[in-house]
C-alpha cells in the first residue's frame, strides 16, 4: 500500500482490524459487512484499502457503485459488479447461464425475476470461488437499483461457509431497499484529534496556526473536509494574512458530498436549518417563530439523516460536522439568505445581532442600518468583541450613503484592526478611507484624530516605529482637546501611548503620558496610572503600587474590557507580582484568541512567559513564547515578535546554547537598534550577558551589561532591576570591584530591594558578591534567608553557587558542599548545564568525588512533563490533557515534543513503558517550588 493510502487510513485501526478479520475469514460479523458513515467520512477509502489488500492476498475482487442516474435501470449495478466474470458464465448450467448472459446484456434483463437471478449469481460466484476466494465490494448502496439490491441482499445473506465475502458502504440514515437485508453494520465515525491533525498537516503543511485550528474545528474529524477545505481558500487566507470568512467556502468535491443530504430535505426543514446556521446561538424556541410556523417536527428529517442533533428539552441543536453550516449557506440562494436575515432580525432584541441581520438583508445603502451596526458593534468592542467589530464597521461603511460616513467608519475599522490583525488590512482600510473622503482627514477633526491614531498603532505593532507612533499620538491627543471626543476614545489613545512609552523607554515619552493622564482624567485612570507609576517612580511607590494592584485586580468586573486588564498585568510583571493574577490573563487570552484582539493575546502570552521564566518554569516559558511567535508572525506583529523571541534567547543563554543565544540576540538587536527600541535592545543584551557569564566570557558580559546600566547611574528600569547580580558578577569577574559596589549602592539607594522579594534577593546576592571576604558570610546567609527566596530558583541557585565558591575558597569545605549540592540540584532541574558544570567543578575541588551528570536526556522529566506524559499514556488527547491541567493544547503539544526525545521514543504508544523505567528520584531533583505546576482542582482559579 502506498504512503498516501497509509496517510488516508490514519486513525482507522478499528476498521482495519475488521477488514483483516473479514479477509481472513474469521470476522465476528460473518462474511458480510455494511459500513455506515456521513459524507466524506472515508467509507470509499476503506473500501479501496480492502480491495487492495484482497488483491494482494490473491482474492478475486469485484467492485460496483450505485449511481443516481442509473438507479431506475434494473440490474445496472449487478451488471457492473459481475461483468469481469462474463467469460466464466459458460461453466454454469444452461438455464443459469442464460440468466447471467441476460444480466450482461442489460437490454434483455428488464423482465428477469430477481429470485431466479439470485440463484444464478450464487452459482456463478460458487464456480469462481472454487478457484480462489472472492470479495464483493459495493459502494453507495442507497443508489442501487431495486433489482440489483434484491439480488445482492439475497446473496449477502447466504455466504456462510462459502469462499465469498461481501463488503458494502452507505451513508448514515440513507434509506434504500438494501436496508431490508439487515446486514451487520459498522459505523465509521470522525477521526480523533491527533490523526485528524496529522492528516491535515500531511496534505497542507504550511497552514498558519489559527487557520489550522479553525479548519480542524470545522472539519471535526471528517477526512474529506480536512483535505478539501484548504483548497477553497486563497493563499493569503491559508497563511493567515486575511481573516477567514464566517462560513468557509466549499470546494466542488465537498459541495457534491454534502449537497444530496441537504437538497433532499423538505423546504421547511431547509429553511429552519438556514435560520439555525445564521444564528447558531439561538435556541429552537427562537427559530420556530421566525418562520411563522411552530412545528418542531420540521427539524426531524435533518435529525434522522444525522445532519443535526436537536434536543427540544433544552432548546438546543448542533450540526454534524460544523462544516454543514457552510454547506447550507453555500447551497441557499441570495433571496433565501435575505429572507432568513430579515426573519431573525424580527425576533431578536440583542442590538449587535439585530443590526447585523438587518445589514445582511440590505440590498443597497441604508444609513439607518449602517448607524445601528456601527453603534452596536463599537459597544461590543468595549466588551472584547474586537474582530467582529472590524467586520461590522466595514459592512457599515459599505452601507453608508455619504462619503464622510463611509470614510469615518473605515478609519474606525482600521483602528480596531490594528489590535485584531492581520495588520496588513490596516493600510488598505486607511487607503479606502482617504479615497472616500480625503478632505475630512485634517487636524482638529475627529476623523483626522482617529486616522492619526490608527496609523500610529499600526506603525508601532507592524514596524516598531515608536518615533512615528509617538508623533501621531501627540497630534491625536492635541486634537482630542478640540474635537468632539468620547471618554472611551481618550482611553484608547492613552492605552496606545502607554505601550509606545514602555518599548521606547524614553523619559520624554513618559512625560507626555503623565501630562495626558492629568489633563484628561480618563475612566481607565487607575490601571493606566498604576502602570505609569511602576515604570516612572517605582522606588517611591512600590508598597503603594502593590496595594493598588491588589485592589485594582479585585475590582475588575468579569466583563471588563481586556484593555483595562493589560496595564495592570504589565505593572504586575514589573513588580514581580503577576503569579497572583495569571488566571485573569489566561481568561483574557481564552476570550480573545478566537476572533478577538490578537495584540492582547500576544501581550498576555509575553507576560506569562516572562513570569514563568522568573519562577523557573522555563519549558512553559519557552512554549508560551513560541506559541505567541506563531501568532505574531501570522498576523504581522513584528514588534511583539521581537519581544517574544527574547524569551527563548534567555533560556538558550542560561542552558548553555551560546550559538542560539548569539543568533537570536543579534537578530533582535539588528531589528531594534535603528528603530530606537531601548527596552528591546536592553533585554537582548541582558540575554547575551547571561550566555557570556555561563561561558566564562566575562569581558563581553561586562560590555553588554554596561550598555544597559553604568555604575552609579540609577537603573531601576526593566531589565536593569532584574540584572543587578549580573552587573556585579561581570564587574567582579573582570576586576572592577569598585564598579560592582557602586551598582549595589545605587540599587539600594533607589529602593530596588523594596520592589519585590525577587529584586530583594537579587540585590542581596549582588551585595554579597561585591563585598570584602571578611563581610561576605553574613551577607550570603542573609540573602538565602530572605522571605520567598526559593520562589526565584535561578537567582537562588546562583547565590548558592557563589556562596559555595566563597566557602571553598575560605576552606570551609563542609558548608561549601551543602550549598554547591543545592545549586547543582536546581541547575539540573532548570537545565542550566554550564552553571551545573561549574558547581560540580567546585564540589570536586572540596574533595568530593563527583561524576559528570549522567546522560539522562532520555529519562529526566520536569514535574509538569511527567504529569503530561502520564496523562498521554492513558490515551487522553492533547485537548483533554489541556483541560485537566488548565493549559492550552499547544502548550501540551510543545511539552510532548520535548518529552519524546527525552524518553527515547517516537510515539504516544511507547509512553507507558518508557515511564515505567523512570524512578521517582529521577524526577525530583529539588522540592517543588510555590510556582511549580500542579493538577488543579475544581476550587482552583481557572485560567
């Protein structure tokens, strides 16, 4: 069997087992079997596989398929099936030979008695079977002509103890004369998630991750849909450069597969299904009045054919597969769709839904509908419906009779699109607005202000042009004082300016934001001001900020706009406090990931990745960053792409992959430097400095850290506050002790230890490194004894290492060994190999015989990896594991991608045996920290 056929049979182990048993003659169903399944589910592929295997085994294979156009021709399928045996008919008795000859000559077959034909066919098959076994394969049973169905039914029930087998296929719930035979049946269901994903990736390997996820969801394990759905998309849609439509287009093959089941339904049923498709959230109670009738039985034909599952008790219905919705829309006429939208608009009071249905029913410009659509969806955007608001504003622009209104709505759409992506739609929308009414896009007008702001946000996200964004936002804020501007629009401007300030890292930018916060006193003042304070004056307000963050997070309503959450999340990261609020960020990501504000999703993944890194969850940190990178590349967020790349750079640096760290940081700095992105450059240089320290290149580490923070100059900004110990180690290792002490003194004077237990640990460790030998012992002890010190395993282990080195140097080898072993345990758990090797070298120097760390790459898992591997070994899918551990399915996939090579296996089937070879001690190098992953209970916060 060819590789393509093998791919097509992924996930069909049950069916293949039945087929093997049938061909071997010991099938539990007997010598006959009918496969049932929906359109495109793979019945024909299974018949093909059976025929190929039978022929390879030397069987005589006879095949036929029912065809609608021949369903009225008596014996047409029997003729097709038996025609290859026409030379064998002369072996039959004269009467039987005459019957079979008339079947081969259809013109003379019409008057034949099916019972007579049945006995003749059994005799013919017996003659052939005496030489070699025979397999009869019949596809599309519902389209068999009645005479052939009668004969084949008779034959199929009399094959016991004969060398003949019968295999047929029919659609689920499709009615035919053949049903009266009551053959044993096997339902061919949809593929499970993993084989479905493998099949899609094999046929279409270059799909953008969000597109891939959408197609998997729509196909719901239908093999034909997995193969054909991408075919009907454009290249830009496949690569995520254009949003996918609400209803996916169907290829000819898909339309042909689903059309018969839909077109055979009564007209009232089709109308009801169209209503349910256009408003899937509606219950049956709403759909029934919309048609002007109240007969729920209209849905019964669709339920019987398996297209829907309807439960009148809870007034809900669902489609099988979801792709049926696209087929229903594509097979309906424009007039039918307008009727359905008008009917739905008449029975809904929800503003967005009603406005959208009216817009879809409109046949020309209509300002009343355009205005309702605009207002409803702008309000929806404030509640998190970003992507739908963009689509609605574009539709409102199309319905606008006046050029000024069309232009204004396209500008609003462009501004919202800068948060939803793909970003390349923003220039097109702005160009459309300028073309519609260029005269209105002047300074001092609301349209001009929004145009400037939309351009600014686009430049920031797509180009990293903070200078251009700053100038445009300055203009928009100036205009806001004169133009008629809503408070929500002020919030949006200040929110955009906040992130320009963060990544530019320049005082003048922050000054503009501070002045604007005082001038406008926006609704979102508390989140914005808290974030502003953490970046501009954390030394004077650290306690106040921590208290304010706790109050602000607690005060967030469940339906709060995500724009209100993100300034608080940025402030929390800066104060090392995000771990207390991770579940809120996860909730926002879940709400926005599908059709929401992709920029917010990326910001959320970035912040969670930073938090995971600081708490020693490096695998999770890297998985989050790489998942975010996929989205950033797909949607064109180049600034966030650079920020997300920094996380793998840090991890590669700490784990000793100096080449990768060098490559990533060089690429990041090359992109960030000409754009004046100070924060991005600082992070990249910090990552490179960590790689240099691990490799013993202390001069280069000093050069990198000095670029970020010079001795004696306040360095409270990010990442300076997190690198005091790196600054000091680079200074001490290169003989610049006075500079090291100046860094410590500056950090202490600026209140860095007060920011968090993290910065307190870093500063205390730096102080111990920089001091004279006669003062070091109590400083090291004080650092390690700080509250919550073990929550920050990377810095905690480095202090253990430095203390152990100092103790060995002062010949206190007994205590040195304790601290060096503690350092080794944590470094091994983190995978920080250069640092673990250094600690082992020091431990060896104390007189302890130390062997190199065994190559346990095939047998050492983190606690979270062990959880995931154990659940996967029980047969759970990635999605099921993710739900249990409150992770994303991509995070689970990323962990499994690393687990397999660690265990030396290549498939999930080998997990159980591989896990049995690992002793508990191999996976517990250090106690689980407060932030270590655990299986959550129902009482834990869901992220």
